[in-house]
């Protein structure tokens, strides 16, 4: 390693902006929301945006949306399984018809029973009608079973299709969309709740249709018995409907509160159960404080549950009282019709049966209408995310990225992250050539990682261009570019698969390997020693979640990740602080491998590192500063210029010498 040359620089580069003065903290601080409505204090409202929506919707709003929702679910079902959807619709209609015929046949039974003559004769005369009623009921039961079977066939298919579409779309959207906080919320909401309700809503729409058809059937039967019975039906069912609306709203409102409280409690249970937090919690003896907060919240939930239970009982009582008044009026009017001779006694008794069945249907209709209304908002959300994902997919193009790259040219690139005012890259230009190893160094936030992602086509510049062998990356098929880049990051993905799968994962497979290349990559990265120490070696599962699975240390994971990057043998290798968690010999071995033992000689390697000792031997070093390249050259050239690089290098080198050798008074370090 060459030492610094020339005089030590006057000052070291420091933070760009001084933070505002910080006042002393208060003596006590609440662990969470203390007073008022706990739902107001929850930040993660994205998770519950639609909770309680049905509680705030008017009956007109709920009813107005139902046809569209039913059509939407019908379309999804049709796409998932035509035969089962058709079976469900036909059997549902037939079942409603059976219910109506059953009611009419019941009136026939009553006519015989209420006729003149000895009782045995009347019963005997009613037997055929009784058999008919039984027949209708039996057929209806069979049809309902057929609806359930069809529903059981179609529901999982809808969910599977939605989940597959959702994941395959969202897994491919462009990186900058994935990093957007709103997008993150939307996707997780769709995954957590949209998919869940998509499964539930099919059954709910079937029940809604069944209740609606039941109500229509009842109205039809009453119309046949006597048209004047229709207004009577409304008189009887409307108060019941009003009570049902009220109670459905109260239930949705209570669900929202309950959900919010539960989520807050779960934060504490997660912390208490989390394996990563376990050591710190125990050494800090923090469990008691967490349990106390947990207890405080669960007590509030218990109070809330009781309050809601009492409230719901009162609402139901009020509903039944109002419904009772409506029933009283209905039966009085029915009695008047019978006395006036408008209606035969049997038809009157049949009307009572029909009105009761109508009330049951209406209550169910209201209940399911609210459920479907609220749950459809989640399904809509899921479909909207899918639609948005389609617009955020990386571009496809006929031009494919080359498998060998001679030159990567970065020309006056400007890049600003969405929602940010200051650019992360502000006019960056340089060229990388096949076989070169180039280091990016610079202070935190100076733009190194952003620049690496632009080289890989993961972001697109707003101004300027990144070209591979003279072709702008924006003209190439995005996925074909990604296939020609290997990225190793400081926090690599820890795939919960076998050691071998972890190494081959960068090549688009988890199961197929080129054994010699794997061995070469593992040796170069120092991962061979890690794998050799595992009980089932290459086949060992790297996750404690599986039987026989093993847990690796951060440094061991880093070696596996470097092996993954090397195994891909792509024309461009990006290493973004891959060795930060490695021990010094491993780090040294990785840099040796990257600089001298690479698997392909024409590979362009970009190495981002804060440990400047590791970049000394790179062909070139680019020093980033505030989104620009402030200095560029070999280590010796940069040390000779005595700029920021020389200052940083001298400071780090000074850290390895006894403190007496460092001039702490001025903050600068003397080199040797
Ligand atoms: N995903 C992102 N969304 C918004 N801003 C970002 C994002 N990633 C980075 N930035 C911002 O862009 C600037 C450059 O960040 P970048 O990660 O490229 O710097 P860096 O030099 O790699 O830093 P470090 O040495 O800390 O890794 C910083 O101001 C950072 O806050």
C-alpha cells in the first residue's frame, strides 16, 4: 500500500449542514397515545384506510355500488372458472324459484287445512301439497349445496389468480416506484387486506344475491296472493331494515376501533417475541416496561369490547322494538283485510309466512350489502394496484443488452429522487472500460450508490445518458440489462434456501448450478469455508425457520453474497460496501479476488467502499462530493494532489497508528 505523499491537508471534509441546537429532553415521556381516541394516534393508517367505510355510507351509496361490485366479482369468477360460475348463477336462481314455489305450495296446504269438513279428511287432502312443499324444500337444499360446491371451486381460483397477477406485477415494477413510501403502503395494503377480502367477498356476494332473490320471491308470492299485500310487506320490513342498517354501521365502526387497538397491542407482542430483540430486551431488562404497556392497552381493549357489546345489545333491542311496531301494524292491517273478506284465511296465513321470510331476507340483504360495500373497497384497491403496476413496469424493447461490454459511458448525468429538492447526481461524467476496476468513494450521501444503480439501469437519469457500447440504456430492454449486471450490496438478501441456491440465485434459478463455477466463485469470495462448516454443506438450508436450518453471521452472509455476485459472471459487477461486516482476512481475500481472481477478465468492476485501504489497488478512484465527481485518478495521483481523498485516506491510515502519531490538535493527520 503506498503512503500519502506531500504535506497533510489543512482540514478534513466534514458534514455539509450543521443541525439545529437540540433542547434538553423532558423528564417523562408517554410510551404511546395516552388519552382520547387511540385510533387518531396511529400513524400507519394506510393499513386501515377503508375500515369503517360502510359505517359512514348512506343506504343509497351502498345500494348504488352493489351492481358494479356484483358485476366485478362476476367477471373475476367468470375468468377464473366459467363452468362453476354458471352453475352457481343457475342454481342460485333455481333455488330462489324453489323457495317461492314452496311458499305458494304452503298456502295450498293451508287452504286444505282451513277448508270445511272433518280434520282427518282435511289432512288427507293436504298430503299431496305437503309432499310438494317437501319436494321443493329438498330440491332447494340440493341447489344450495350445488351453489356452495361451485363457490368452493371458484373462490380459491379467484384468489390464486389475483395473488399470482398481483405478485408477478408488483415484483417487476421499477425500482424507484418500489422505493416510494406511498407505493409501499399501497402494495402492503393490497397484499394484507385486498387479497384476504377478495376471497371472502365471493361468498358474501352469493349470500347477498340469495337474500335479494329471496326478497323478490317473497314479494312475487304476496303479489300473487293479493296485490294489497305488497305495501304491507314494506310496512313490516322497513323498520327491520332501518334497525339492520343501524346495527351494521355500529358493527363496522366498532371493528375499526378494535382493529386499531389490536394493531397497537401487536407492536408490543412482536417486540416481546422477536428473536432479534431478545438479547437487548433481556440485557436492558426492558420486558417489564413493555409488559406494563401491553397490559394498559389490553385493559383498554377489554373496556372497548364491553362498551361495544352493550352498545350492540341496545341497538338490537331498539331495532326489535321498532320492528315489533311495524309487525303489529302489519298484522292489524292483515286482520282487517281478512275481516273485510278481501283475503281468504289460508292466503292470510300464507302472507304471514311470506312476510316473515321477507324480513329474514331483508335483514340478510342489509348485512351483506354493507359487508360487500366495505370489502369491495379493498378489492378495488387491489385491482387499482395491479393497474398501476402495469404502468410502472420497466420498459421492454427489441434491443437487448450485449453479453460483452467494452465501454460504459456516463455523460452529464443528473438524477433527483422523487419528492427530493436536491439532486443526488448533478452532472456526472466518466467512462468505464472492459477489465477495469473502478472505486467510488466519498462522504455519506454523496451519490455513489445512486450512480451505481444508474450504471445498472435500475434508475434512469432525468438529464444526460448512460450508454453501454454507445447504446443508451433507455433504448434497451430493461430486464436484458439487469441480466448483465451483478450487484452485491452491504445488506444482501438472505434467501431462506440452501447455500447452493443462495449462490446461484442471481442467475434466475434456485435449483440449477454449474458446479465448477460455483466452486470458483465460493473460493474467491471465501464462502467455501462457510459452506464446508455447514452440516449438509451445499444443501444446508440457511434459515432457522426450517428443520436442520442454520443461522449465518453477518460476515458469513456477506461471503455468500459476494460468491453470488461472482458466480453470475456478468459484464458489470457492482460491489456496494460488500465487506463491511467481514473480518479483516476475509475482506482482504474478497478484494484480492475482485481485483485479481475474477471469473471473467473483461468484467467491469465498480467497488464502493469507505475503507480506503481496499481501493488503493483499483485502476481508478472516483471521489464523489454532493452529487458530482470532485476528483478522479489512481491512488498515487490522488494522494499527490492532496485533495479530499488524500485527507480521508490520511485520517483512516492515522487510525491504525498509535495516537501520539496523530496531530489531534488540528484535526488533521500527518502521513508517513
Ligand atoms: N431511495 C431514495 N429515495 C430518496 N432519496 C434517496 C434514496 N437513496 C438515496 N437518496 C438520497 O440521495 C443522496 C445520495 O445517496 P446515495 O445513497 O447515492 O449516497 P452514497 O454516497 O451511496 O451514501 P452512503 O455512503 O451513505 O452509502 C442522499 O442525499 C440520499 O439521502
